[in-house]
C-alpha cells in the first residue's frame, strides 16, 4: 500500500518521518486512508517512524 504513494524503502520512511505533522497529514495520510489504510494502521506506522 505504501508503495502506491511512493514510499519504497527505509529512506522514504525516514523522509516521511521528518515532514511536519501538517505536511505529512496533508500529503500522505489523506492519500493512504483513501487507498484503504485504517486509522489504526496509520497510527502504527507513525509509531514505527518515530523509532527510525
């Protein structure tokens, strides 16, 4: 699912993690939720991003 929005590896995940919350929500969150990612899955991803 993340590949469909351009997140293809650890480097991309780190880059998303460095985005401001506002930008991340606008550019990534809205799109992945539209593609079927659940809110809980999004929360898990954000938790993982913080540990990178």
